[in-house]
C-alpha cells in the first residue's frame, strides 16, 4: 500500500468514527435547531442546557434533567400476549371457568371478535410465587421467574385500540394514526447516539412480520435519520451490505478511494458541504461492511453466554439470538434497540401456542436482564417487555382461545432506575378491568421518557404548525415506578 | 456580450460590505425577521413582527379555541385584546403601553403574574417586549394574517443596488427583480449563470426527471452560445412537450395525494389504483388548468355527464389507507378515512393544518371545531366506490355495443308494432302477481359471522351490508325473533350497493358472489340448542347452469376441485361444495338477484323463538380474501303465502316496478323492457341477438377506487364528533367553510363539487400560493414558505412574500397553467445561476434563502434510480400501466404480516421502468427508494426531507438494479465511448454529469480501470462475476470487448453512478 492510500485509509477511519456522530445529516441543520430543547432555559438541571448548536443530528445531547437510563432495549411482543396465562394470576377465573361474565362488566365493552357474553375461560397454566419479592408468575416463565426480583411488573396497562395495527402503532408512536415518530426515533432525536460505527436505533425481528409494519419503528415526520434500521437475521444484516458478486475487499477499497478522490475534487469546485457529508457517508458505509458482520457474528461469545440465552446454533436467526445481539448493540453505543416478535395472537390453540411462544422467548428475555446486570449495564439500561394489548378472560373459538382485550394487560420493565421486584397496579378477580393504578400507554411512554431524562411535554418537534410529542396531549409520569 | 452575461456577477467583494447596512444573519428565519426590525424607526409591522410573537407565545391559551381559552382573554383579535379577559382589565390600551396589562404581564418578574407562565417554558426576549411596547404605542393595529388575505401582484422593485452592475439594464424576469432587490441587504449579489452543460442537465432533471444525452448537451451549448435566453426557452418548450414531463411532476402530486399500491394496515392487500396515477400524468402533460385539476379530483363524479376520466380523477381522495383487519368496526375506519381526506386536502391544496381542529377548535388558526366538521360534511356524504376503467378503444367498443343493442330493440319494435300494449299488459300482470305475496323483511336482533371476522350491519331498509375484511371462506348470519306464525318461505335478495366493488352485490374482484349454502336454524325460548329448519323448493330469478369453478378461484383446501356452482337448488342441497351463483357475465353481472326457498313445514314455533339465517361462502380462492365470493348486501324476508316462488323475471326489473313508470331511470326502464322481451317466446330471436352482443362486452383493463355521492334516499348526516372520536357523535353540522376564508358561492348546493369549486377559486387566499410554493420547492429544494403544509398563523411572513404572491396571481391570470409557472421560474436568472457556493455566501446565507446562488441538492429517490437506469441506457420508456415489482431482498419480502404471493419481478424491459411505476407497498417501504427518503404513502407528504446516510451509500453501491445499471453502463461505454479508456472516462462523465471530466478526474477513473484490469488479468478477480448479472450473458459482448474489459469498466461505472454530482441536481 502506498503512502497516499495509507493516509486515505487513516482519514477514512477517522471519518468513520465521527460519522454517525457528526456528518451524516448536514442538510438537517435548521430543522432540529428550532425544535428540540429550544426552551431549556427553565429546565431544572444545569445539564439541560443543550450542547452547542450543531448540524449533526446524532450529536450526543443532554436531556432535560439527569437521566436514570441512557439507552433502551424494547422487547416488543407483537400480537398481544395473554396476561392471564403469564403474569396476572386469577384463581377466581379458574373457579368461574365456563360461566358467563357478570353483566355489569360488559356494559359498553367491545371485544374484537367475540360476543361479550361468551363464557369465561380459566387460565391454562399455574402460577407460583418467586424470589424474595414473592411475585406470582406463570409456570410458563421459569426463567423470568428467576429474575423476578429485578423486574418492575405493571399489571394495570391500558390502551385505546383493539385491533393489532392501530394498537401497535399506538404503543410505539403514541397515536393510532400512522405517520408519527416511534419512541425509538424520539429517543434518538432527543439524546443523539453514542455509537460511532452503528446506527443509533436498531430493529431486530423474529417470528413473522408485525401488523403495524415498518411504521412501528418509523421516524414519522422526524428526519429520516432517526428511523429504526432493521438488522436482519438472514441475508445481509443491513440491506445491501454485501458488495456485488465478484467485488472483493481490495476492489471495494479501490473503488471507494476513487470515489472519495472524485468527490473531493467536486467539493473543491462546488463548495457544497453536502459533498463532504456524502464522502463521509460512503466511508461509513465501508466501515459498516465490517462492523455489522462483526456485530452479528456470535462466534466470539463464550459458550456459557450462549447457554444462558439458550442459543444452540449461532447462525440461526431467532428471538434468543436477537436478545444477545441487543446486548452487543448497546455495548457498542447504540441508543435504542427494539425487538419485534409477532407471535402472540392466540384466538385459538392457546394452550399449545403460548407454551411454544414462551419456550421461544422466556429464557432469552431473562438472560438479557441477567447478562446486562452482570456487566453493570442494567442500572442505566431500560428494558421493556410487552405487547399492544391483553386478552379476554372470555373464551374464543371453542375452549382454547382468547380475544383482544384493551382494558388491562401486563408489561414488565427492568433497569433504568426503576423499582425492582415490584408490582404496580392490579386488576379485578377476572383480569378484566384495572382496579388500581391504571397505566395508559401515554403514561407508560411519559414514564419511559422520564427515565431517559425528558419532560415528555417538552420533547417536541414542530410540524404542521404544532409542537408534536410522543404523548400527544396526554400522559402522566408514574413516579411510583422509580426506585 | 448578451444582456444576460452583463448580469453575470460574482459575490460582493469584501470592500463593499463595509458600506452596506449589514445585519448579522443567521440561518433562522425568526432571527432574521427580528433583526430586520431592530434598527429602524419605521412603524411596527403587525404581520411581520407582532403576529409571530403572539402566535408562538400567547395564542395557545388566548387564541381562537374558546373552550380552552384562559381567563376569557383572546389575543388573536384586536377586539378581544382591547376588551381584555374576565378580570375586566384592558389587556391593551391603545397608544398607552404603560396602562396595558399585556405589557405589565410580560414585564413582571412575579411568577404568579408573568406571562407567558413559567411552566410553558416560553420566554420573550427584550427585543420582542420592545416590539410589543412600540406596537401598542403606535396604536396596536391588527392586520389579518398574511396568508388569509388574497395575494396581489406588487409592483416590481426597481433595483438600486450598486452590486447589480449595469444600472441601465432591464431585469427581464420579475422573479429576478424581487430576488435581486433583497440581495444587497444580505451583502450578497447574483452569481454567474451556470455553465451550459450544468444548466442543461438542471433543466432536464427539473422538467423530466431524466438526464440529457451528450447530444442534448451539445445542442443546448451551441444554442446557448447564440443566446442563453432563447436557448433555454427552446429547451423548455421541447421538454414540456415530452411525456416525461408529466411523469416527473406526477411524483410531486403523488406524494401529496399519498398514492400507494396497497391498502396499508395489517393486511396491506394490493390495490389497483394506477389508473388514477396515469390520469395525473396525462393531466400534467396536457397542462390541465390547476383549478380543474383540483375540481375533478375532488368532485369529478359530480360534474355534468362525467367522463370515465373524471371519475378516475376522484380516485385522489381514495388513495388513503384501508383497514381490513378482522376485528375492525368498518364505521370507525370509514371516519378515519374521511379524516385522512381532510388532512390531505389541507396539506395539498390549502396549506392549512385542518387536522388540528378534529378534536377541538384550532389553537392558532381561525378554524373552529364546527368548521372542521363543516368541511367534513362535504366529504362525508359519499360511497367508497370502485369502478372499472376501460381503455379508449374499449370505451368505443362499449359505445358501439350499446348502439347495437338499441338497434336490436328498434328491430323488435318494428317487427312487433303492438309491443307497447303487450309490454303494458305484461307489466300489469307482473304487478298483480307480485301483489299476491306479502314479504315481511327480517328485523335483525343480531348480525355477525361465526368467525367474528366479518361485520354485517342492518341498514334502514332492512338490507344487510357487509364491509371490512373480505374472508377467503366464512359466513354471515342474522338472528331474529319473528313475530310471525306460519311462515312458508324465505326470500333472499342479493342487492347492489355503491360501497361494494362495482356496485356489488358481491364482494369478489368482480363484485360477484356465490352462496354455498343457506341454513336456517331455530332456538326455542329457554333453550340453548339450535335446531335445523328443513328447506326445499328453491327458486330464483336467474341461475347459471351447473359448472365447475373457474381456475382463478382455485384454493388449497379444494385440491380435488370438488366445488361446483350453478342452480339455485345448490343453495339448500346440504352440500357445501355446491353453490348458487347468478353471474350474468361482463357488463351485466353487477345486478340484483333473488331466491326464494320454502320451509318444508310452515313454521310453528312458540313466541320468542329465535331464527338464525346463515349464509355460507365456500367458493372463494386463496390469497387473503382477495378472491372471496361473499355477498355484500342482502335482505331476508318471510312470507305466509302458500307456495312462494321467485318470479322468473330479472330481479332488477321487478325492483324497477317500485318506481312509477314516468319516473324510472333509463336503467330501470331498460331492465323492464329486457325482462319483458325475455318473457315472450315469440321474441326469442331478439334475445339471442342481444345475448350475442353482450358476449362481446370487453373485460376492463383495470379499476379505480373513487368517491361517489350518496343517493338522496341514502343521505348521511354529519355530526360533530366529540374530541374527534368516531363513536361520540354530537350535534348535526351542515356543510360550511371557515369564516376567515373566502365565502362559499351563494345558493350553491351543499355538495362536494361546491367544496371543490371553493378550493379552486380565484378568491382563495391559499390555493394558488400553495401550488406555486410546491413548484418552487421542487425546483429550489426549499419553498418560499418552508412549511408547505402550513401557511397558518404560526407561519411568519416569508422573506419573499412579494415574489410568492406575484407568482400566485400570475399563475391564476395565466389560466392556472403549471407549465407557464414552471417556465416563468426556469426562465429566471435566479434559477439559472451557478450553484457554486463561495465561503462568503455560505457564511452569510448557509440555507440559500436569499438565492444568490443556484439550487444544488441531492435528487429525489426516484430520480436517483432513473438517473442510473438512463445513464446505463436501460430505462424503459413505457408510459403508464400497472406498477412493476422491483427485485427486493428475500429478507425484506418474507418479513410481511401477510404472505406476498404476487411479487413477480420482471426480467424483461419492465424491470427497468421509471421509478414512478415501482409498486408501493405501504407496510414494506421500497428498500431502494426509502433509503433516499421516498415516503411510503401512509399519509399526505408535501415536503420530503433529504438525508445522507451510509444506508443510502450502500444502496447506491450494491442494490440489484444499481449493480445491473453499472454493468450495462460499462457495456454502453464500450460500445459508444471511443477507443481508449480516457475516451470512455470522458463519455462516462458526460453521460452521468453532462460535463466532460477535468483531467484529474479522468485520470482517476482511468487509473481505477487499469488497476482493476491488472487484478482481473492476474485472476484475483473473476471477470464474469463482475460484468454479468443473472440476466445477461458473456455472449452479448461487442466483438472487441473481453469480459475483463467489461468487468474493469463495471467497477468504474459503479463509482461514477455514485458520484455526488451524479446523484445531485447541480
């Protein structure tokens, strides 16, 4: 390699480090400037003063106040897991199996498919107390049960939507209507990203495609750079990562060196800073061609870690592998990792299907928390586990299914300054309505943003003449969830 | 020296800056506006200076929304401000800032007193406070918001700036007059014109979205040497005559119209809507006046004698998403659809954030909650229709067919002079017979489907309509407690409805249906058991002969093809594999039908017995319900008459009897005449002739989703929805528009056409401005108003309001001609400037608001892809037609909620069609186009944001079509690029950037080729792998080329396709 090529490589390496941090959105300058954190003068903490004005959309920014959590791993269980088989023990429902629900419960009630006056269905699995906290969990969750003292269980979740696509969109973007930015996008917009070589918001998927589709992790009206980037379990981990057939690494480097040189000549001629950004984007692409496969290659993980997550074949793409990848991503500075596992829509065949789902997910979800904890990452990482709504206490489809239910469901949170071994909220004896401390989707999102250091009413973006936020015009921070 | 060249000036030399009244300019418009005001003694300008302060800081609580208004104080009107709030203290006392509560409050340091309240996190600057103080002392004049007052043409400014050079020169283009007038204040001056090659490419990209060929560039350069202005004018004329013009500009409107090729939401089934897309292309190509362009899209169906094209145009408002998830309540998502239509109209035509008033009165703009539903009401009284779209030839063919059918009737009337008497006798007999049987419609106590996936609802006329998810297989049922003893028969009417495909009565791809089985069960009072009620003696007005199912309904569950269909007896034969179908064939299939079945024994149940009627559908094909055979609208009735039967008369004719003879529509009269003709064996000859003609009825090329106005009998009342929630209807709201805008025409009917005409009205303060701004944004990258979706009170007076208004008026004065508008802009020196940015320009005006240099920005996603295809010589010129399926990675395609079975990627020329024709699947944004920021059509998008990411870089380098383009580009260079690598490098640059490479550029390319060739020769790289795709073969090579040559050039071509300059409109 001659000297100039050496120099160029060094330059490229330097650029790539700054890449996602600085250059990849020069054109976005004024957009972010007058929206985010523009009103920080009244913020309670000195850290709320924004970093100096910059054109970099990923520059690390200080939130409104000292955050508990710096990053998020969101384990989205799409299709809506049954709280009654997993998290919310209901002996009374067992007793009333086959009976009709009380008429007063059904006033103004709307299920998705079934007639409200369908018979009650007793939980299909047994519950037992676990850990020092003595929290009751289902026998379907042997691994989650072991980490229950690290969990903050919210049994009083509520949502507005009873159909999958709108409910998933609501959970992820704070609106049933398509077109709003996802939680991950807001986080990236608000905090920037520490990951120099990887995107700030990475999406990992298992099972089938979600009802909400790409909008679940979209950027809505925020600049495109804040959208979630899927890392794929099969084929290229990042789309078009592989060179065309026949192009080896030296040919790629030679091509990019030429491109770099030609674009530099154009920059000198035209003087447009966008050209500098373009040069940097190609160098980062080159860097990503190395860093993404390295990230996805689990062969460097020790056997006990693979065992912990229950990964048998490191090449097989599944939920367990995604959980381990999530840890690897945040270790590399990625701000927000979101897993989507669309598999929980048990209108029928509940007993068998939910068992399969928990076999696929329980061990790895728990392993992730354990792994983060043993690496000292749990304290400032927020882990969220949950779907878009719950399931009816009433039966659907013969005697082995449950319909959509938006009045209550359970999610769990871990890390990020939240209480551990804690249960928040309660539902009635049938798991039908919340009886204590309801937490609406907007409240959850307000609380999660709070953990990240944001006043959810002040993390805004001006669009169509209005200051939009993740929580729309709603949301109360649930302070009781914090330790 | 041409007049143009005399104006070719560079940036102002630094020495000159010392003399200019310079302001420090920031990129922020707010800062700019404020800075403008600071040093002068001129009176405060309410619109520019005060209104933005009020809008940003006060109106959220003291604005138009009375419901949430704090302290009863309103500051968006002068009246309100003078009156003050509930406290009775005058908020503003004219000319007395010291007595004005407003000043006291904004100056207060008391946390309880100070405004805006500390919790709002808003703080006025000292300058802003001073502005308000001075404004009050000058009399606190209010003017209405700039964008709510109709635009006028201001006098063109006479430039006096010394920087403009020759003061005697006339500025030819008004745009330049406005632009140059402001440049001195920013210490800027006009840039030199772009060199002819760059300018030629710019005009090509802007007018057609495609690059010029080297020949085009040479021709333009030669013409420009004779005179730039005529050369540009000629080029514009040439390109505007090209069909490519409409394709390029259609994309802009398609974004605004949220066009996509799938329905969205979970199911995201494909839809056919490309006829509407093609309509847009043609409308732009023929430069349809923009006011008509809008009217036809909003209400083409309501124009007198609408053409097929005008119906297709109304597809605009049906481009939104459609939720077909199983558990939906169709009405909820119908309402959401109307909300989406308002949002689209607001953004695309009015530049108003209408959606802000869906839940409450707008916080900033004068749009009340009632106003929102006033506009909603114009759009609410509609069917969501679907119609066939025929080609021009087919339309002629149909017209001829109808003529021929009339001729048959004429021959009949000639052959049978007494036809009128006979017809009347027949009609009277029919009426009399019909009167013998009384049918009592079933009143549903419950409707549903066993699976819960389908949601039939009973309408006022007792018919039952099923919308929402079309199931592959399934059923619908109706439960009733009839107050009727001794029922002998059940009548099932299959009825048309305009919410169904092609009017129904079915929900299939043709609006047809097939009922596999009709079952009746009964449940005695106090029983939970349903007992079967025996049925027999089915009769119908029409049935097909027994036949097997057409192949398109093949289903995995019926591999043995057991299923048959035909006679009405199949309805009650206890065999799910047989179905009654009454498809009368193309042109006649979307019509009503009837069947009557008898109870084996007259019903004799105790009072309170429930009857359940179940219609089973088992004759569908696979494919997520697209090939369903469900009945969309039906009505069930019971009778006690003995031996009830369906008359063997076409049911549409029988229904036509309900309308008195004089009032029948032609369709009704036709139905009766045809039925009579069929009833008389003596007329069989004519029936045979007519049937033969009908057999020639063409199968439509495609269909379109569109809006249709509801029939008067079916009028829908609009109600205000509390907090915008679909299930909280409150008081009725009549169609109306916000009072702050221009008035509706007096005495106009309260329908969609009136709304359309109101929007496309010369009196509208917004419509033309919004259109002009959108075109400006496309050409310059940023609009004159940089929030094209919002011209409301939160939008400060734009820097170039005078120019925007001048262009808006000029646009209307020139017949709303978009081509005139584009030509005006492209002819300006402002547009033609070099885009080269000097450090001084970058420092003074980083965002190029003052336009002292030409536009330079990365091309839109579609243009990026089209550029590569054009440069490679691969682009297919085919215009319009069904969207094409681009190659996408399997890991994207397989990750859909519903399996995508229709993604047939073409391997022929269609593979390389323009990106406009790439299939847009909403839940799976096209990976190539979305990497370059193309929106996916979920909602109206009038402003794309341009990003610059490594993902786009990877796409440019490695995406399948890009790689194939690089290979084809190499081949092209070898064929036509000359004899040496240096020649080829030059040709490559000219194809990609329109200009010849500088020596250093040429050498770099040649070096890459040489280096690659060396490695190829040494066998380090495989030439065949690099140079050829799975679709090309080494045998395609020119005689003098080796695979090694091509591979080396493929590597270089890939680089050139990814040059910043290639991707950029320069």
